C-alpha cells in the first residue's frame, strides 16, 4: 500500500493553490489582487472620477460585466454652504470580454474624444455615451451625438478604423496612454523616490587632470657629407 508523505502532500497542495490564484488573476481577478488591473485603473482615475470608478471600468470591460459608476455633484446652498450628492449609473458594455491592451485602447479613445469636446471631467452618463454611444451636452449648451467606441467595435470595426472614425491616429493615442501609465507609476512612487534621492550623497566631481605637456620635437641629425672617392693608384713605373 502506497503511503503519502504529509510534508510533500502539503507542499503539493500549496503549489496547486498558488497556480489557481495566478490563473484567476490572469483571467481577470479582482482589482484588489490583479496588478495589471491596478496599473491600468490608476491611469484613468481622473477620467473616471474616482479610484472606485476606475476599478469598475477596468473590471467591467475586462470581464464583459455591467459597470456602475458614481457621479458626485457639489451643490451650493442658499446660505453659501455646499453639499454633495452621489448619483449611480449602471450600464452594460456593448462588447464582451476584452484583454487589458484592448481595455486601454477603449478608455484612451473615449477619453480623447470627450477631451476634444472640452469634457475633461466626465459624468457617468458621458462616459457611457463615449463607450456605448449616446448624446452629451457641451458647455455652450449644444448637444453632440457619439457613436461609441464599444458600439463601433461591436459592429466589427478594427481599432485603427475606430480611431480614424473618431478623428485620431491609433498609434498616437496608444503612445500617449503609455506615457500616462508611466506618469501614474511615477506619481505612485514619487515620495519614496524623492526620499531616496535626497538621502544619497552626491558623488564628488573628479578633478580634471591637466593635459600632459607635449615633448619637444627631437632635432633631426644633419646629413653627413659623403666622402670623396679615393683615386685609384697609378701603376708602378716599369711595371709589366
């Protein structure tokens, strides 16, 4: 009868649990445990209006589930005091599950389209219109009908075609979103980075060594005059 070692069994169970957790995170997971979702959501926190809204956008687009966004409105009362009201709005994405790269493209396109209309702090309804299509009211009181990034995607259009329809170049939008990712990460680590940089002493500047003096040129030796040819001896007189 085969016996199982209790320590090996526990180790195997731990490995299986770790693999399951990794697979769950790769398949979407929750924003609290998924690093990719956290990084992506941090880029669009201002666009979404809050961390919770950004998490809801990324999670809903990633998993193809309904998205609930809260819009907070500040009201000035008659006595000069202010109060805030929060209005939730729920909508279903027009497409199914999306990879994180596609989620980034969707949010980047929606953000850029609303920004060109002067809407930099959109409400939940305006975000829904940019994603699924709808009408938004501009600052001058006029209305603008949006086709919706997800709605165009659901019709079979590619990302490049959608970007062209909205008046953008996909490469420019994606490059700008990567810059936003880097800025979000830098902002997250800014305090630690500043503390670390101030605690490190600056390296002393190495002194510049003076140039070595050039050696004087060695004078050339004068040419030695050639010796004159020695005349040949004349033969002895009477010599044969």
